[in-house]
């Protein structure tokens, strides 16, 4: 499992997500919650088997229902036999090599959450929503040449189901420890045509499920009416 640190500028989208959610919250909304999480996942995709990363979320609402807007990014690295070609269209000088592939996926998620009180210090939230994801990857053979990999450059749509547990260690302090699990189904659009002999290796085609574990911390910000 390999962690891909976020680029220094990538904090701006996270701040924008959190700031936008808070700014758009209607007056009278009891509170907003801002959080940071680490994310570990597992899937059946050969290039994203055990991705790891991080994310941020902003949650608004009150009572039993709330809405969560999150930005999640994770990645993975693999090494396996692959194909390297001198020219890809038409395919010239192709041969097998050990290939190192680095893949990153980031996405914006919107989720409706329903809260269930567990005790005086804990609460359980369950919900579901949609995601919009962007995929990037680099594959190189041991010679340093670009390896065969079909990739879609358009957005990937997904949906998810989430269960999250929040623990408030000190009731008088608006800080929570949060942990949860999510099932995230993503429809990849990097399919290759069987009739196109230049399309090559296409691992990002059709639906893939990512089972994710989230753990982190959040802060509740009261909002005046």
C-alpha cells in the first residue's frame, strides 16, 4: 500500500469545499461540522487494489438529517508484467517488460446523512449519495518508456453508501473522533474497443467497487440564527 501525499496547492479545493458549504448554509442552521480523515480502501481493480489517501468534509444540517460534502483523494502503486511499445498507433516495437504504475483518483461527494443517537457520547450516521471522480495514472516500463495503459480523461460517476460513528470524548469541547465505512461504486469510462488494435490494456472499464475505511477528526461550529 502506497500513500500519495497531496500537492501543496490541493489544500485550496478542500478549503473551498468547506468554505462553500458553510457559506451556503441557511440562517438558523444549528451547526456546521468540518473534518479531516485518512482513507484506506480495497477493490478488485488490478491498478487500485489497496489505495490510501486523505480527505476533508463539511457537513451542514440539524436534527436527524444533514448533508455532507466531501473531497476524497487516494492512490496506489503496482508492479507487474506489461507491454511497452516504441509507437502506439500503429503499434510498433512492442515487447513485454516489468511495469510500474502509479494511479490517483480524487472525487467530490455529496451525501445525505441520517443520525441515530447511540449514547451520551456517541452517534451513528448512515446515508448515501453520489460522487464525481477524476482519474490520473502513469505507467512506465523498467526501461523508462511509457507502458500500455488505456485511460479515460473524462469524469467518472459513482454512488456510495456510508455508515459513520462519531465519538465526543469531552462533551463541553466541540471536537469529535470520527470513523466509518463506505461502499463506493465507480463507473470507469476507459474502455477499449475490441476492434481497435491500438487501444491496448484497459483496466478502467465498467463498474468497480471500493470498500473504504475512514478515520479522523471533526470540529463543530455553532451557527447563530
